[in-house]
C-alpha cells in the first residue's frame, strides 16, 4: 500500500479547524500529516502555501498554537512538523526536539537546512527517536545521493523537480529513484506538484506521495465554510489515495 502524506498550514484559518481537519484527513486515507509552521518567507513553497502562511500570521498564529494542535492530533495521527529552520532554531533545538517527542510528534521536515548542517543535530534526533526527513533533488549527484540517504529515517522526500511547491513542472524521476533505491531501503515519497491529476504518474517507482498545495487551495477558498473545506479535503485525500494504489 503506497502512502499519502498531507501538508496543512497550522492554525489556518484557526486552531480548532486545523485539529478537525487533521483528524478528518487521517480518517480518509492520509497516513502522515505535515503540520506546516507559518513563516514569513517560505522559500521552497509556491504562492498558495505562501498565501496561507501569510494569512495565518496575520490572524495571530503563534508557535504555542502548533504545540496545542500537535497535542490534540499526535496521539492519533502520525505527525511531522514542517517548517523553516529559523522557526525551530529560535525555540532552541536542544529543548524543542525532546518536547516534540514528549508530545508525540515523530519528526521534522526542514527544507532550508542543508544536509551537512543537519548533521549537527543527528545525535539529538536519534536520542529522541525522531526523524529529520532527508531531501533528494534531481540535481543531486549519485555520490551525494548515497551520502544523504545512507542514514535516512522514516522516508526520503524526493523533490519532483527543481523549483517550488505547487508548480506544474515535471521531470522523469525514474533514473533518480533507481539510484536512491540502490543505497537504501528507506521508503521514498515524491513531493512538489502532486495532486489528484498527477499522483498516479508521480508515485511510479516510489513508495508514496506528499501533497500540499492541492489541500491548501481548498483552505484558501473563501466561498467555502469550514465543514465544506473539511469535506472537500477529505474527498481529495480519498481520490489521491485511490489513484496511487490503483
């Protein structure tokens, strides 16, 4: 069974909605939830997620809200924190990683923390049995892929193309997926540009997909009420989960 990871922007449009949405997504096929931490300059994300980040900050998002959401969902849903390094660093990694473990969070996704710099925190992640998700891009050499994936935990985030999330760009991932699998048994999930139309093709040769902008576009639709947003996100999760396993 191939896996579905869903990204949502924490606290948008409000904390209780994030909790309800996370639980609904889990009930409708989402295996792992990325709780995105709103940030003023999300450099790896496209305009939809950037817009949701900005709106969440304007509505008063605070890091404590992430903790409250996580406490409500982590015991029931496999939960990861996705954010830019500054969001974590300013809360002291030495304290934050043990706190994440205590809450029940299973790992971090930090797209702007290079592999070499992440090594400074490897023992801290390992001691607390948390994963720091590894990224591989189409531009990586085979030698670099070998280095990155050799000790990868939980899953490897395969960037589907060079660019930002939500783009329609596409690249042939089969050669790089074969290279990754030469050096690790860790599952490989494909992200960037995955939606109900592209999921079946994107998952070919991989173990799962990561979907963000497709869900966030529903959250940003001001014509929809909260219940409709949750219903539409749940339906989308069902469709994508079916597509990647058909």
